[in-house]
C-alpha cells in the first residue's frame, strides 16, 4: 500500500474588520473604521472595501479611523497606499481625514502632502474632532 501524503488546506488571511456608517452631524461624512493589523497584505483589501463603501454612500467627505489598528507599514508600503488611495478616491472624495494613533503619525505627516499633491486633500490627525472640523471647513483653491 502506497503512503498517502496530505497537503494542509491553504489558509486565507482573514479579512480586516471594517465598519462604515454615514454620520450627519456636525458635518455629513462617511466614517470608515478599521481594527486589527494594517500591514502590506491587509492594506489593499481595506482600501478596496473602503472604496466600495464610499461609492455606495456617494460620500464626498470621509473619515478613516485607524486608531484601533496596529500599523506595520514600511515607507514603500505607504507609497503604494498613496497611489491606491489617490487613484481610487481622487475625484470621488472632496476631503479625506485619517485618524490614527499618535505613534502612527509620521513627523512629516507623509499622507497629507502625498495625497493632497495628487488631488485628494488629506489630513492626518490623532483627534477625531479635529478631523470632523477640518471636513466642515470650506475648501480653498488647491486644498
């Protein structure tokens, strides 16, 4: 009798928990929350799912709350996310606010100039209220 070898089933990475809801006050916006590990492999899935929520809601102002995430992105990963967010959200979203843990905000606030220069005005902050205030401000030319 020949020996039978069993190959273990392939395990797919679990989807990143994402919730989205429309918030009416103080300014109408879409709030997208993510929890868990935000790394190179989960980031693409997250931005695709967030993009579907944005499209479905037709929201023009969006807060992405990443405070419940453990962010383990390299600078190279961040460049990829900027390209993905700019190509997916630019033109569809007027303003994008990222709410992160203080420890995850780079001193140069990488996402702000990188996305804003690609046509998507962006704020990175650790304060949700600041993000909502910024969303409600009138857009200035170039911002």
